[in-house]
C-alpha cells in the first residue's frame, strides 16, 4: 500500500467515524424521552388542584410541594438544554419535546431561562422539529412574565363567573390570524376550553355563588381575517 492509498484509507475512516458521531448526537434518545415523561407526570400533579393524598396537605404545604417540583425540574431542564439545546422531535419524539416545553412553561421563577429556550424553540419550529403552537404559548408566557403584551392570547385570567379572557393582548383584531400561523385554534375556541377547565376545577366554589354552568363565547365560522 503506497502513501497515497494509506492516506485515503485513514481519511475515509476518520470521516466515517465523524459521521457516525454526528448521527448519534442527533439520534433518538429513549432514556431522555422516558425521563421527560416521568418528570412531566409529576409536573402535572403539581400544576393541577390537589388530588388523592395531596388533599391532606395544608395550603402552605401544597404550595411548598409545587415550588419544590417546579424548582427541581428547572435545574434538570437547564442541564438538558445546555447539553442538547431545545430537544426536538428528532431527539425525544413529539411527546418528549412537548413534555420539555410544558415544564419550561412552569419555570416562571426564571424568565431568563424561559427566554433562552424560546429562542432555540423558534429555530426548531422553523426546521419542522418542534411545535409551532408551543412556540406561541411560550412566547405569550415570556411576554406576560416580562410585563409586555402577549401576541397570541394564550395567557388568561377569569371573570367572577369563571369565564376566561386574555390578559394584556397586542392587536386583538388580528389575533386569530396570528394564532392560525403557529397552528393554534381560534381564540374563542381556546377561551372556551380554558373556561370549561376552570369550571370543572372550581365547580363547588362557583355553584356556591349560584353559577351552575360556564358562560362560553360564540365561535365564528371563519376566524382568520383574509
């Protein structure tokens, strides 16, 4: 084997190794996907009203539990983000990517972290590697946390009757166009979903106030302005 042939063999071998390493770096990570699924299950316990054994906790104990879950998860999410960037579909699948986003939504105690994730999420959405709807939801979350107006109307509060309505919203006349662009349903449909959820979570309280059914918005036939 002459020197030219030897160089070609070595170069080809090194190139194959590098390609294999690159493939492994972006390949599906089942262990990480499983971890995110487990974390998200705990996150949803903390994000919902107390159920099961948690009903026995005092308000202070329940709040302490919630804070502990969100704070502990944030530390692990930050580690994942530093190692992989935003975990997209190629790394953890659609479910795993959604789980990561969901928990970042609950990192309101660290707006800088939410903002960093949002920047990378935008890139992954452009590459069809993450959810546009999740991008819209996190955009609004960050804006509201920064004291700015939201873009898509996903962050809501409630009337005394329990009807959802958006917090401070930019250009409300064209919000459904913007929502459609990122894959969100109409604002009216979304607010009705939030209203129904809020009613179920607070049914006894609302009934004691004489409110026996939720008040919903009319959903227009066409929600996107041409």
